[in-house]
């Protein structure tokens, strides 16, 4: 039995934040019903690599779900959702603040119908302040939350080349929902949850990325960030390697491995304090040493010196790595429209076992009648809703 079996989630979303959070709940056994507009559906369906008109991005973020097409801008569509909500455990959406209230599907209205409902609202910047209604895209949040300055620096900011703020927010929302479900199990009470991409992203980057902005007393001793002092990606003749010499002894062995142990005798680098003060110059000289070797040559030397290290793998090499096979990390599923697909299984094991991948992502509106039947909406009503263009 999967841990969230018996929980019903209804999702209103476009793009990643709420979709990915709800997909994780589906992987853990929840029944997730994705409510999509009549025309087009979630725009993520059409972004990037695709087959049969469905993108792999959409498929990765929406497996395990059922899709229904409802015009929630119509009174009849809103009434239909309110009729269903008494049998729903969790509602999650990522619309801008106020949108669901204008659709008569806000938290107060729906939790008045079902006081046990967990209502999770994901926004870009929160519900107050000058940016509350600003459009929120992942790169915008990266800039506001300090991710770009952490990935680069003040003079040369850089993006994480993945939609990291979207997915951080998804994990945060999913964890908050399951915490609220645990609270409800003990008290019988539902509740409202707000999660902003800005807050989730800053919470994520803060522990190490804002080390010099945490302590507030005047006797603070600032230092380069730990990630800059200990971990560096070092270019080689044919790629790059990463090493993590986390102790002075490891550092000496790593320098000896690439033939530059003399750097620790240099007046500029012969103590932690001096290396911290001159770390850019130190790593510049170290980089020159690494460039004399191929990645495999460096890895062999570092492994012989018992230094934690790794060659930077290509995507194909990542997927083919023996450790992923040992972990049973990668699986395949057969999508009825898209064909055979590679999937990454849910990371957490329960009782020592991987959760089996859930059903493939749904076609747009694939499950409308099936879902309404399960919610005891009678056939005459279904036909009437179809005839009036409320559902398809």
C-alpha cells in the first residue's frame, strides 16, 4: 500500500509548481484529478520535446493523474467543482492571488463546504506587497531570491540551468500538504496553506548561500562561502572534475596528486586564513595544474590519494551509471500516446521498497466522464453539462 492511498487531490495549475507537487502525491498513492481548461489545457503540454502532441516536460510532471476538462469560468463549472469538493482531501493551485476567489473557488468558500479540506495556494511572491500580483517565472524568482548571485557572484550572476525555483516550491508545497494531512489526522481539522516561490527559494539557498548575512552582531568574521573554499569544478583537458578535500590533510593529498603541493608552502596560501583571503588566486593556479591532465587521469590520481571526487558526466553517462542501476532509480513505462518513456522513480523508499511508477500522464480531458461518474454525478447531468459546453 502506498502511503497516500485513499487521499483525493484536485489540482488547478499551469506549468510546474503545483503540477510537480501533485505528481509527487500521485506517486505516493494519492488520487490526483487535474482540472484543465476546455481549450488547450495546461500550456506545459506543448513545451519542448514531444511525441503525439504531448511534451516530455508535461509527462514528467503529470504522471499518475486523471485529467478533466471543465470551464470553471462558468457558473455551472464552478457549481460542479463545489459539488465535488466534499469528497476531496486536498486542493492545490498556483494561480495568482485572488483568481480562485473570483472564480468562487477560494479557500473560505470551499472550506465552508468541506471543513476538512487542505487548501494549498502556491504563488510567486506571496499574497501581500507590491509584487503580489506580478507574473512569476522561475528565472525571475531566481534573481529575487539570491540564487543567481549565489550561482555566480555580484558582478557575474548566473542562472541555475534548471527550473529550480519551480521545483523547490513543489517540494515545499508537497511537504506542507502532507504535514497538514498529519495535523488533520490528529485533530480532524483542515486548513489553508500559502506557499510562495520567493520564500521557498530563499529558504532553500539561505543556510549556505547567505552565511555572511546570518550573524548580526558587530563581531562577525566574514569568510568566503564554504562552497567556494572547499568545492570547485576544475576544468581538465577533456571536460571537468569535482573534488571535495574537506580537511587540511585531504587538501595536501589532493595537491600532491596533481603535483602542486608547493602551493601550501607559498606565503599567500600557507594557512586557512591566507587561502581564504587569496582563494581566487589559489584556485587559478590549481586550475592550471588540472588542465595538464584528462579527467580520467585526474580521477585516478585523486582516488589513489583517497580524495572524494567525480568526473562531470554527460546526461547519457548519468543515465547509464552503475549506481543508478544498483539503486533501481530508473524505470520505463508505456504511454498509450507517447510510446515507451524513461522515468525516474520516486526517490524515497518506504519499508525498503521503491514505489512503482504510477500511471502515465493523461491526455487532455481523458478522464472527465470517469471522474464525474466516480463522484456520483448522474448521467443526465453529465450530458447536460456537455451540451452546454461546461465540460468536454
